[in-house]
C-alpha cells in the first residue's frame, strides 16, 4: 500500500510540475499587461530558452515586438508560430496588420485572406481587407468586404467606414443609410451627425443639412465644422447675413490658424 501511495504521489508531482506555467512566460504576460513591453520581450526570450517550441510564447513575443514597432522581429515571431501551428489564423492576421502598417497592401491582403481561410467568421479580417482595398483605390472591393464584416458583426464603426466609402463613390443614398444606421446604434456621436449633414449637402437637401448640424451642435457646441456647414447652406439659400454669422463662428472656434485665416478671407468676400 505504501508503494502504491508513493507512486501516486510522484505521478501527482509530475503532473503538477508539467502543468506549472513557464515562470518567465508568466512574468512576460504580467509585464505586457502593464505596458512594459521591452521588459516583457526580455522575459519571453528567457522563456523560449526553456521551451523553444511553445508557439504561445512566440506569439506573445510577436505581440510585444509589435507594440514597440519592431516590425521585422514581430513578423519573424508570427512566422515561427505558423511553423509550430499551421492553423493559427491569428498569426496570419497579425502579419497582415504589420504589412498594413508598412502600407504594403498586397502582402497584407494575402495574409488576411489566409486568416479567413482558417477562420471565415472573423469580421475584423474582412474590415482590414476593406481598408487595404480602399487604400489601393478599389472602392467596390472595399465595400464588398465591409458588407461581409457587417453581416458577421453589425458594428457602428463598420457602418461608418461603409458610409464614407459610399460617399467617396458618389453613392449618396447608400452613404446616408449607412450613417443613419450608425446613429441608431450611437445617437450621441456628433461626428456622425456632421457626416450625415455632409451627405445631405451633396444631395442639395439643405433643410436636413441644417437639422443634422444643429443636432451635432447640441452634443458639441464647439464644432467649427457644424457652423461652417450651416454657413454654406445659408449662402446657397441667399441668406448672406446668416452665412457671415455662421462662418464667423466657425472661424472663432477653429483651432487651426490656416483654416481661421482662410475663413477670414471667406467672410471678407461675403461682405462685399
């Protein structure tokens, strides 16, 4: 019986030690959580000396390198993860992020697509693909991928990005609907009221432009753009005095000397 008990005891000890996390890895995670990424990198490297084939340590090291903008080193870590775990979609995603940061959009696209091959329900990958195609000037492709992201995760930010893509493509009704959808999710976002106001302006719907800019000002009375939009509408409607007052308020609130100077010239022209 004593031999059996000792055997069980040593088996239990073996399992316990096997399950004990690498102390350097644990320390690295703690440091990373405290935003001490350079110190975390040192800890992760020590952890890898003991467990060089642990993909989780390589992945965490890649994340830490990313945080301190060591892009080449970060890529090497995520590529190492993929040699240890070929189905690690997050590594493809992070490599895509690094290429996107470098504005190497075609390489980023390849990695986001690989990520989606392994995990086709990740909305953020579709959103990033949309960003790549937008930067490449391929708005229709960007719209296509954003719509897929929204189908998986109807977030306000995705609708906002979609609204701007439609706006740049002169598809104002679709742009309007996208911004309205954002406001349904977050009615207190004054910037969306301004963006919707700009869509209405493009559609020559001056009353709705004024209405949305007023909503923006109720939320943020310091919005220079809201007053500028109103000034433009009043000018278009032939209400010169109101236009001068609105543009003057925009000038007063502007934090840019260049814009303030430009608006002062606009006011002078309106007064003639």
